[in-house]
C-alpha cells in the first residue's frame, strides 16, 4: 500500500500509524518518523508552502523509489502544508516490511529525501518576524548517503 | 497549470514565485507578455529577483516540469513558469 | 523521559506514540519501530515469556544506554509478554530527539538489542504445535553493528 | 527471587527453566536440595536438561543476576537459579 498525502489541516500521526499497521498484518514491523514543530526556540508558527504541480507527484515518485529499492509491504508519506503551531506534526513517514532493517532504511531514506529534495518551502515566525528556512548542509549529506 | 483556452482571450505567461522569491517579488504570482525565453525572463524580472533567478540554486519549472537547463526556456502565452528556490521540507 | 514497560495485555502503539510525542514538544522528531505478529505464515499464536528479575531491569539499562549514547529527549520501550494473536503488536520502540539522525539511530539500536539481548523467549503455535524461536544469525549481526 | 525467610522452614534451591528448557524439564520450576555447585546442578538435572545446561549458549542467573562463569555457582537453600537459553524478543 502506497499512502501519500499532502495535508492542509492538523493530523494525528498516531492514528495514521495505527491504520497503516492494521493495513499490513503480513509485515513484521513498521518503522516510522514523525517530524514536529519544535516548541523550544522562540518559534511562534511555521508555514509550509508547496507547488501543486510538483510536490505531490514528487512525493509519489519518492514512495515508488522506496518500494522499488526495499522489499516493503507498504510506505506512507504524509506532509503538512499551511500554517502550523509549535508542537504540531509536520511530517509522518512509515515503512512496513517483513524485516525490520528494510523498514528502518526505507523510512530513513524517505525522510532524507523529503528534507532536501521534496518541493516544500518552510518559514518560521519569531518575535522579529518571518524567516525562511533553507536545508542545512547536513541534510544534503544525509541524502548523499543513498546515492548509488 | 494553464492549458485549454489558450488564445480564446489574451493571457500572458504566468509566473509563480515560491518560498523567499515570493517575498522578493512582493506576490506569489505575476503575469507577463509572451513569448518569453531565458534572457527575456531575466529582463522582465525586477533586479533582485532576476539576480536570484540567475543563480544555480534557483530552478525553473515549465508547465509543471523542472527544466534541466533554464536557458532552454521557451514560453508562450498561457504557459506557466515557476521559480523554485532551495527547498526545505520535513 | 524514559518510558519502559512490560505489557501483559494488548496495547495500541499509535496511542502510545501520540502520548510520547506530546510529552516531547521540544524534540524535532520521533523515530519509532513497531513489531507485530506476522499474519501470513500459518502462525496461529505467539507466546512471549520473560524472567522478572532480569527482563525489565535489562530493558531499563538498555534505555539508559541509549540516552547516554545519543542526545535524546526521551526513549520509549514497550514490550508485550503473554499470548498474542496474529497482527497484535509485540514491541514498540520510540526515540525523541532534536535531530532526526539521533532519533533513528537510537531506535534502531534499541530494537537490535531487544531482539538479541533482552530476556524474552518466544514460541509460536502452528498447525503442528508450538515451536520455540531463536534469534537469527542476522539479529546478532545487527547488534554487532553497535559494538565499540 | 527468594530471600527473607531462609532457614525458617526447610526450602530447597529453586530452579527456574526458561524458554525451551521448560519443555525439556516438563515444568517451569523445580526445587532441589542445597547446597548446590555447578557439578551438583548438572548431576541433579535429567540428562537432556543437563546436556543443554552445559552448552555455552545457556546462561545461568543466580538470585536475579547472570553469572559470568557458571562453574562458579554456589547456591544454598532459598537461592534461585534460572537456566536461560538463547533469547528471542522483539
């Protein structure tokens, strides 16, 4: 099962994961990653912009790539767009597989690519106004681990 | 993405500015007259936006597909060009 | 927050994760792994035995080791004991951290150690009776990745 | 784990068999007379169980702690010895 979504409203990663796990009784394990707006740094809000002609198709291609690269039962990529409050979930990635190493690697791979390759633009509001966020060098290095 | 009614009424080339480029442009979208090639686009953009667009970090999407080579741009009225600065998702 | 539990009854990994995420608003991300009874191989039931004097203390030591090794906000280790039906969750591991690589590595580390070092014994019932499960060579190799 | 009332009434050394060893023993627990050292334990166990216990893969816990060296076993009445075959969690 490939479950790729752009979400304009708040969502519950726990509930999404429960559904995903229930949909994969044949999988021994599900690895997941939830990214959320950090609440400790003076960030008052986060805004995520996307570009419809590219963003969802790009995520679907990423999901397909992960399915082709690891023996997965399924993959889930959910990503918020719009305005987010501190503590709100931004992204949920989950991979279901027979063997846990495959699930972990696929989830890790998907996150690295969502961070530095998916068509999202993020800005955060602090006391002094809005600031655009660019990927860190670290994000590009993380993605480079998967080159082959 | 524009398609369909091209020519039925005069429409320009639609420009879409993403991320910080929308701030530079002062708007998320603009429309300029076509046809438009790469030098034409740079000439049509306000200075700071043209400078940003010219850097390697800014990609161009043409009707929903990223151009491998920006200089190959050839847009007509009704087409959509998106200017894509470095992404930051997740 | 260190949240280590032996669970004698069915639990909801999704709900546990939601609580864990809510408890860590300062963390940028939460990596998790859910292991469940595979429903595709003629397994009718799974039984997990533990040894009280060793099992929970061992899991607590493992949680402490992960907290010491990575800069984590928290770690969660929940493990079922008793009789489980196909599809039921066996184990949930989650790590909350500022940076996602730390969260992924700590969750991966914890799972590798729970698989091959924690004091659990697993048997499964098939049409022809009960069969004890031993760790695969792969599980020991997985754990060996963390030696230092 | 046994502790406390040691000596108040005659109790043996408690043996706990985990995993497949419980099947071999036909029960999860047994009690035998103390004191008990490693050769004494092997002698007291039924053949297949003694053979399994003697392998390197089976560990011994003494009053809730894994013994680094099984041959160092020195149990008295009231103590608890657990025989631990290879684990399989997760």
